[in-house]
C-alpha cells in the first residue's frame, strides 16, 4: 500500500498546523532569516520525491504525445530543474523565470493564507540551479494575461534541453 501525505492539517479550532508525514511534503519552519523574519521551506521525503518524479514522467509523456504544456513548478531544491530537463530531454523547452520583489511575494503569500515565511524561505533559492533562462518576466509589470502573451511572443529557439 502506498502512503500519500497531504501538506498539513489543522488539529482543532485555532490549533497549529502540523505535518501529516515526513514521507510526503511538509513545512520546515526555521528560526528565521538573518533579519529575524520567519522563514519556511517546503521539504519532501521519499513519497514526495516519487510524486515529483511521476509528475515529470507524466508531463513528458503528454509532451511527447503532441500536447503543448505550461509547467508551473516551484523549484524546491536546486536539483529539480535539471531533473525536469532530463525528463524533457529531446523536447523543445522554453525556460521562463517568473520573478517579483520579495515584498510583493510576501503580500501575495498573506492573501493566499500560506504560512508566514514561505515566500521568504524560497525567494533566493528557487532560481539557484545554475541553468540559464530563455526569458524572464516580472509578475509586477503586467497582468497574468499580458505576461502570458509575452511568453507566447517569445520565438522558439529550436533548442532542446
């Protein structure tokens, strides 16, 4: 039997969020960053690793079957992008960096009811994988539709990863 964990659960009215399992995904709350702000990192165990691998395999199968895809991935660790590129090997890939100032990410975090510190915890490391991007968009410079059009206007380079 495969045990699949959810991200977290509440344990009663107003209780703290607790992880269901270290096998799947969980929030790792640190003591804070160097400025004393809360910092939270999403971590994953063996089940989470398998789920991420399965997502890459499924996406690659769709692409090889002729489907155009947009893969929106929070790169939790530096090794995930190279693993995605391995899965998509031989396919034309447009690698887009989506960025915004940390203050904006933290404001969005509050609106989504994410744990305080999640944006801060991943803000620096999410692009720390050493692979160059084909295009960068700043999500504060336009609406989602305008940014999507900018990505669609990007001419395919014909390169594969």
